[in-house]
């Protein structure tokens, strides 16, 4: 039985990378992470840990809040 769940966009990593002209591969190399892992973060198939989010923000020189979708309307 195949169950399809809606992927809720929690992080904005793909958008922020594009705004900075960077790729998933670049980020994976900078963080010493597997490219597949970073790709899955960018497609919201899985979410980075809080520690990874902080490391991503530092690498991109952005506030960590820029990497998240706001919960407030």
C-alpha cells in the first residue's frame, strides 16, 4: 500500500541558496555533508537538525530565521 503524504515546506533553504547564487553541492561540501542529505533538506523531504540550521546560517552569513517558514500569518 502506497501512502502519499503532503510535504509541508518548513525550511526555505532552496530559496536562500538561490538568492545567494549557491548550489546544494556547494553547501554539502562546505558542511562536509552528503549531497543527498542536503538535497533532501532543499526539497523538504527531511529537515536539518537545529545544529545544522545554525551551521547553514553561519555558512551563508544569514540569520537562522531566514531559513525557516514563519508560523505566524
